[in-house]
C-alpha cells in the first residue's frame, strides 16, 4: 500500500496543508479489500503476552480500565457487550503491522508511534473522548459508527481513567466499513461505537510535551557535560547561623552553571538520541543460530536486509542515530544508510561488502534481519 493511495484522491501536499493537525478527514476505501490481518482470537492471544502492552476497558459506572497481560479465563468470561480490548505495538511482533505502520511515510518517522488494535463487541467502545495526538483509524473486521466534534469544551469526567468528555456534542457521524479510514487531529472529540464484532487499527503518532523534551535535554546535558574539581571553602569565616546556606557556595555554583552552553549541534544530537530511543520494554532478539560473517555477507548481498520492527534509525545530514546512540564510526556512514532509514530495508544491490561487514554486529544483536527471515 503506497502512502498516496491511503489518502484516496487527496494529494499528499493537500492533506498536509489542509488537514494535518487542522481538521478531520474521512477516507472511504483507503485500503480496498482490507479486513485486517489478525482475528479476535489472535488479538486475545497477543493481550496475554508479557512483551506487549494491553488494556481492557469496561463500560461500567464508573468506567474501569484493567492492564494486561491477561489470562485466558478473564477474556473468555467477558460479557456480550460493554468492553474493548486494546493491544499496543503489534507492529513489533507482526510484519504486516510494521509494513502498515510505515506506509504512513508521508509523516516523519520520528513522529510515528505504534500500531494499536482494538476489539469490541456490538455496542462496545471507549466512550466520547479526545486524544492529544494525531491518529488514523482504519477499520478492519466489522463496522463502527464514529461520531466526532471539534468542540472547544474538553471538560473531562471527573476521576475517569480515560479522557472521557462531560459534554459531548455530535457534529458529524459516519459508519466505517472494512478498509475505510478516519483521520483525527489532536483534541478532536470522538466516539466510536461497534455495530458488529469490530476491530479497529489505530496508527498513532508521538507528540511529546515540551516538558518531556526539556527533561530529556537536561538528562542529555548531564550525561555529556563534566565539571572538574570539587567544592571547597578555604576562605571560610565564622557565622552565627550554621544552618544558613553559605553565600560563597551560591556564588560558586551560579558562576559555574552559567558556563553551561548549547547550540544547534547539541540540539540535533539530543533529538537524534531521544527520538531514536526504543520504548523501555523493547528487547531485541539475537538469532538463535547466528550465521558466520561470510555466510551472512553472502545472503545479505543476495536477499537484502531490513531493520527489526522495534529498531529506530534516524539521520540529519550525515549524522545517524540508531536506537538512541550516535553512530560514530566513519566506516558505518554509508549513503545507503539513508535508504535503510527511510524505507527500513535495503536490497542486495544497495549493499556493499564493506557495509555488510560493518553492520554484521547489528545482525548479531537482532537489530537487523536478513530479508525474508524473522
């Protein structure tokens, strides 16, 4: 599926100029013939896994959210309606999900978050709520009625576990069938109600708060800056108030901390590290029977390679960051790395023997795979 086809007849430039972060868009038949690539039993099985984040939302008074992993007995005893099962990051474990997520490549990869799938019986849903990020809602199995509102009143239901709205006013509604898709910018109120046993594929985007960036940058500075020496006070004089913080300590730290400086270079390096850092629960799986370098090289040059689903490779100019680390070795800086970062794969014809040899350690760590292998 190409990114241009996902938006129907709307050119990418028009979508970005007129809709992205501005107003909702309904795209009929965005993926013709799409009915999803997992079934309800598959999603239930994924919700039992330790390495994936899952939630069960119960439409009770008050609403209740349970966190997975879940036991099979808890899922088989669910009522006939009034709940939604949600599993995040399925792109980490299903290649088709990863391919779908990265088909939205008209948005920078640093903004891509995950592919989330929700399951709801007839009448089930998450209630009228809003999100703080952009999302594409692709309909898989079944049908869902979506109601939306661009209302400014975003007052939440007190103590609710979700951003449930106290006063939802429907402005438009549609029934989405398999392959239809709805784009919603941040803070657009919406309410999805399953009409059948229903599965929705949500393509979400990262939208860190500026305070998150700030906290991350402070951590970055603390890890990259060093202050030599140790505090001392050889000119100490007697004080009648020993509990008072000494003025000379205040002056000393004020002088030293004022020397902290950063510029464009530091901001770029911070963003490269911060935005390419994998999620905290991610573990890369090395190959069970790793190939030796000669065999790996031969197969890579023939079949090509691809990044593991959880791997993040970003670049700026000729700098590259992989999974939170700056690639410092000049031998790794190959023009075709940009193709790998953009498309997440490299064909054999775009691989040199030198590059294959230099990324062999990535293969041993499970960060890249030979194309056509798990």
